C-alpha cells in the first residue's frame, strides 16, 4: 500500500480526533493528573514491590523445613536458590548468560554459580515449595481470598468459577454462547 501526502494528512487528522476523544474521556473521569505522573506512580509501586521481594522470599522459605539425609551440604539454601531463580527469570536471560552476569557480580556478592546450577533450579522441589509459599504470601498481602490457584502462566486463577457445580462457562455454552467468561 502506497501512502500519499493526502492519505497521511487524513490519518494524522484521525489520530488528532482520537487523541481529543481520549483527552475528553479522561477529563470526564476527573483525571487531571498527567499520564507521566501516573506512569511514575506505577513505576514506584513496582520498585516498592521488588524491594519487598527478598523479605517475602525469606518468610516463604522460613515456612519450609528441610530434612537432609547423607551427602554433601548444598551450596545454597532454599531462600538463596529461590532468589537466584527469580533473578534469572526477571532478567529473562538464558542460564549461560546468567552465569556470565553472576561471574561479573561474583566479587560483590560472593557468588560462584555455574549455568548447570541455575538449570537445576527449574526442577528443584525446594524452590517449587518456596515459590508456592511466596504465592500464598502475595495473595495474603493483597487480601485475595484463598480460592486461587496458579496455572503455570504466571497469572493466578480464581477456582470458584471453574469448580462450581455448574460453571458459568458451561452454562453459557449450553445456552448457545461459545465465549469463555470464566474470568468474570
């Protein structure tokens, strides 16, 4: 598709109209705060939550008791394993890239971990249990009912709609609607 000056002007006018509509809607809602301030508030909330994360992980790990048998003592305790796992996931890096990052940060944090150790965290039972406890703590902190479950996507799911005697989505399918309204 070729864009001419005339089409570009028309598109620009449409964008201006949409921008005005959005601005008017925001004024009607009483939102007189600039969007940059709203973004700054959200950013601060995220930073505050990330700063709370080590304490929450520590509390989640403290709810866990581990009985060790024979063998060598692990390098990392469950709290450190979980923080390493979360650090790797939050940075969205491969295991080898995380090893390089940790080698760079090693002298500052006294960490010497191989990529294989990071890889083993994905299947570590202690990490799974601490993550579960962390999930429960986060739900408690947000005052969410205990009728929730993690589904592996990173999002929580309220199970009341699914495990009800006749789930809403099934009822609507019987009524001829094919939409999934389970999240309502």
